[in-house]
């Protein structure tokens, strides 16, 4: 069967071959950025980056390093294509995505190049599924130009403490306002909904706060509809780094530990709400 | 700040709010001398619930002196404060409720583990007091049991079922689903028979049946079961409300549910109403002068004897109280939300007339203006009002 | 016409409830046929229910501690009722801890199948619950519509893989497409396939085995003689029908089989020790 014949990539016409013993290690992290159907895949020898965007104001990236895969063979410096992420996830979970210990779906993912489908070979308990997902030419992702030199404020929190806040967010509020400040209230999340406003204040010396580095008081608003999808990544993560730069752009970096204890990253960028008005 | 309630967080407060959300869309908050009252009423005004948390429930309870204050707000927004019951129990250490009348907001502050502070500023509207008039102690049939008994009973009925009928004899209680006559050949009928000794208390003076909404009963049971408090059920004759209550040393919860009046009553009232169109809106009612009107109402009941019944006002109120046309229960509440509802009410009266449905007399009583607001004391002779207001116009 | 049955054994009650619940997942309305030895739940393929047919057979002795019935007449010693399995299932589910459950045909406000259960209490008097499920009595002249469907002259018969695995695959395929091709051969291989503009997915099952149908099977001594073992017989079906069938199954049957009449029908058979269920899904073009 295709899965047992690994390390034959040289004989195969594929430009990219990636294998995983446990397809959940890919599907879980992709699930955390599924809020639009189109996903841009960029593979380099370092690994796989999957990008999903919403209205040029928000971008999510999932990084899966090459060494997460049992096999990662790439014949070009950069291989890029675009697929329907919802379809891909249904394929990856074709056997139900069991969370039972010892039961996992093995995956071999192959791509021949421009114009070819992305081919998945999945195997669980001796049953094999072959999926051919049509690909498109990748679009150029938006460059948010978020560089660490311009970061004004940064906190690292244990995800647990933010999960509660995000699960309780007042969805009638159009925006989520984030205040970061070297003085009170340090780190505050605010919503302004139909029935009133709510503030969640995290003291800087909380055990939940792993790092607190704020240089100036900054209050920015972000569209709730854009930020809400990041809850999926939050749910999966153990730590989150919240950063804003001098323009008020937001970066949320989630550290995700997979079933095998390996670390991957998911990153969300979001423009402040004011920027949207200017466009 | 006008009113401050502080307590070590106790899930019972959140559970009460969740349970009230099964009744209506709005939460009526009223800090009273005898505790913090939280109330709700359903849109067809056939169900009402009230929880009273005694001052001792709180570690600090300060309320405005001199004048009464009440407000209402969307119950959803209060529920949102206490959204995840399970995690709140683990994380919240202290709960602070503060009322700022100037800014028109009620603030819930939750002090959580790891220094996290959650502040919810909820805007509210002023409201008149919402109170159902009921006197459960005068009722002939009284039952008390562990909530489990009732939970095990309602589990036999499908979630979609709207009404149940409870019948009692000296020894037994029967609970069955209420089915409209015309649906009987299609519907599944379920009946459960409970023996009196399954109850802690079982007192029957009139062997009769009452039919009421199951949804609110379920709402009450969720609360009772989670707190383990015994549930008492009081009812009298068909048409007068059924009362469910739970109490412990620092809280009291009462759910007042309208019951369907029996068939003869039903026909009689229907035909009478067809003949007699509802009177046009009372001018007093259309004015914003609700208070004086209501005082009139209230004092007029106090003497009791049916001979001294007030003239038209009660009917005017009952006829124009907000009433979705599809409502199954016709109920009469002294409505307090004149601004929003008048138009609709007037319209209803003009075009639709009273809904052609079974007559049902959940009777909500009156509201005194803040200055003379007494307490939750039930008005004792509500039967007079409940049964006869329809006759008054004739 | 009389019918009265009593179940005391908890395992039997539980099992009977599961069967009825399975039926309720497959159809809103069906016919319940009662004979002295068996109970049958029957759905005869009409266009209105998507052309799907169902035949479920239970041996009464395996479920009932008491079972008495008197049919329409001594020659036609049967009772035929139209029932809503959902109602029966709901009623049975609430009485799982009962000391005894009675099933009776009763004449209340309308003909009913009455389920009466005695529930355990701490009290000296039992708590009794009765559910009257309205039924329609089907007149004798219509009975011919509810006979056991004949075994189709299938091209391939094959054992099914574990239903749970099949359900997972079919559920996902349902997200991607409305139709699915089921194909199988006499080499114990079965494939489930979908194809859309976005994606094509094929799940390959192998080593499933083909049931030996012997003499009583397909008319001319079974198809295996003449057929190339690699040759696939296939049928394209509405995924929802297959999904419905798989959703209802709460326990793995002792035998699960599938007969395919090429481009005509998929015939699914589940055999438990004391229950058999047959389900026919018509192929679509």
C-alpha cells in the first residue's frame, strides 16, 4: 500500500511528500485556522506554512516544522498551492479523527506541482482512503509588516486564563478593545455590547502572566468578528503571546503542543478597527 | 453607588438567574429591606418567578434609604456574567453587585483566582415593581417533595410538550400531558401516578385538576435539583395560579404559573367576550400616570368583598396587557411597561380582540408607587379579582 | 383482535428499546405486524420515503415474558398496525428501570398501543406510568403490501466492515457530496467513492469476505460461478439514506452484509441473535 512504501520519493514525480503517523497532528492545527475555505500552503525545506485570510484585515498562519513530519521531502525551495481547507479537513478526518489512544490515522500527502491535485493517502486499521483535492494557484498573502522592532507592548499569558475570557465575550459587541499599559489596568479586555460593557483586568503580577513588557499605554479596538476565530487556536494552545506595535496592529502567537508533545505555532495578525475605516 | 451587595461567591445566585431565564427575557431587580429580589415574567404573562435573597445571604448588604429603587434589564446579559457555572465555582472568589442610579447601570464585579477581575456594567431601565398576587398559604392543596421526585416525573414527557395536567385525590397524584381535544387521536398520552407517601407532605382539600406550562416547572426543577432544596407545590381550583416554591434560611424562590380554567368557564368566558368587545383604552391608562391608577387598583382590592369591586380598571388592564395572539394562556397582569406596549396593546384591542383561547387567570397584582411600596405581601383576596373581573363590566 | 405482552427482564427491555430506537432513526412511520411468534417492523418502499424499504423481524419469545395475541381471525392470526416508532421509543426509554413493562393493544380515545410500566419507588405503592401511543389498525385487504420483500437477484454479496468505521467515512463523505458510489466484488473488496468539483475520495475496504449463500440464495445457485472475482458491482445512492441506516445502529450485529444489484439497489442485512434487519436503498442514476 502507498503508506508502507515510504522513502521512495526520489522515484516519484512529486515535488512535495509529507508523511505523518498521526494525521491529527496536522488536522488539529489546521482546524484552529479554519474560518475561511481558502488556504494558502507554502512549503519550504523548513516546513509547512498554511495561511488563511479574512478581508485583508486579518491573517492566520499555522506553522508545522519539517521535523514534525516523519517524512518531509521537498524538491524545490518553495512549493505553493491553494486548497479548500474545509474539504482538506474532512479528508484528514475521514476515519473520524479518533482520539482513542493507540488508534491513529497515518497520512501521506503528495503534490506533483502546478495543475495537479493534492493527493492524500490515509490509512487506519488496514483501511485505505485516497483523496484528490483540487488545487489552485496560490494568492499572495498580505504582508502585515509586523516586525518585532516596532513592538511597543507584549505580554505572555497562560492560555487557560484567556480561554475563560474569550468564551464569555459579549458577542453583541462589535469590537474587542485591548488596553495594555505599564500602569493600571495593565492588561484589559473590554467589550461594549447591547446591554452594557464589560472589562476583564489581568494584573501584571498574576501567576497567569508569564511575561509583562509594556512600555506605553495603548488602547486599540479590533473587530470582534475578526478576532473570534482565534478562539479555536486559543483553545488548542498552552501559552499565548499578545503583542501590539506602534501602529496598533495586533499579533497573537499561540504555542500549541500536539498529541506527541511537539510544539507548533499558530499566529494571528489583526488590523485595528480604525484602520478599517480609513480604507 | 446606591446599593451594594457583596458575597462570597455562591453558585446559587447564578443558578437562580439561569432559572429565571427559563421564564422571561427580562430580569427585574429590586433591592428591598428584606433582601434582593430578582424577578421575571414570561411574555404572555402567564408565568412569573421571584427569588428573594435575604440580607444575610450577603456579607454586606446596603440599600438606598428613603426611596425604593427598581430596574429591569435583559436577562441574557446578566446570564452572560455567570455564563459558565462550572468554571465560576472554581474561579470566582467574591462577587460584588453595585447599583449606580446616576449612570443607570448595575455593576457585577467578580473577583477571580489569579487576580483576574471581571467587571460587567449593565445598563438598565427603570421599571415599576413586578409582583404577582398570590396567596399560596390559602391554597387547599399543598405538596412537598425532594426535587428528584418531580424530576423523575417530568422526564417521562417530551421536551416539546407544553402543558401538563396534575390531578389529585386524597392518596394519589396523577400527572399527564395536556392535549387539545382535536389532537387527541394523534397524540401520545402519558400519565404517571404518584402515591402520597412519595411526598414529604401531601395535603388535599379539594380533589381537582390543574393544567399549566411544563417549561417553567422544568426551569424551577433545574434550580431545585442543583441546590437540593425541597419543592413545595400549592394549587387550588383550575384557573387560579399554581405556586412552586423553594426556601432555605437565606433565600426564597416562588414560581407562579397560570393554570387553565376548566371547560365550562372557558366556554362561558369566550362567548361573553365575543358579545362584549373590550372597552376602548382607558384614558388614565394611556397617560403616564400609572402610579395613581395602580394605587387605585390596589386599594380597591384591599377591602375584599366582591360588592366593593372596582369598576372597569381591572378589566381595562387585563384586556390591554400585552398578549401575543397565539398565547395559550390568557392572563392578567398589571403591566408596568406602558411606554413600549401601549401602542401594541391598543392595536390588539382594536383588531384582534382577546385571543380565542382558553381563559386563564394568572393574576398579577398591583404595584404601589415606590413611596408606599410595602413588600412582597400577597394581597389576600385575589380570588375576587381573579374570577370576577370579567363580570365587572356588565 | 387482542394483544398483550409483558417484559420483566431488564436486558430484554433494554434490547427491545434499542431495536425500536433503531427503527425510529430509519423511519417516521412504519407498520408493526404482530404474529403469534414474531413482531415485524415494516416499511415498504414508496416514493414518499425515498423508495427505501425496511424489514425488521423479532422473535417474541426472546423479548417477552408473556405474550398473548389474537389476530383478525383464526386463518389470519395477525395484527397489522401503523405506528410512529419515535413515540414507542420515547416511551420505552423513560421506563428502562421499570420492574415490569406491559404492552397492550387498547381502545382508548382511539386505538392505542399502551405501554404501562411499574417504576420502583421507596413507597409501598408503585409508581405507574402509562403511555398511550395512537396507532392505526390496517385492514386485512392492505396486508399484502407488508409482506417480506424477496431477496433480490444480487450481483455481489459481501460482508460489511465494522459499522462504526463505515459510519465515520460516510459521515465525512456526506459533508463533501450528496451521492456516494458503493461498489464491491467477489474478492472481498468494497469501495466507497465520492467525486465532486473540489475533491474525489475513495475508501478501500478489503478482505471482507463474501457470504456463502448456497441454495436458498440467488436463484441460479448464486452469482459466484460465472462472475470475475475482481469485477465490481456498483450502485450510486443518496448518502443520507446510507447515513441514516448507519446512524441507527447502536450495537455491532453478529453479521452485517450487503448485496448489490448492479446499478439497481443496495440491500443491507444485519443479523443479531434474535433480530434481523433488512434495508433496501434504491440506486440513483
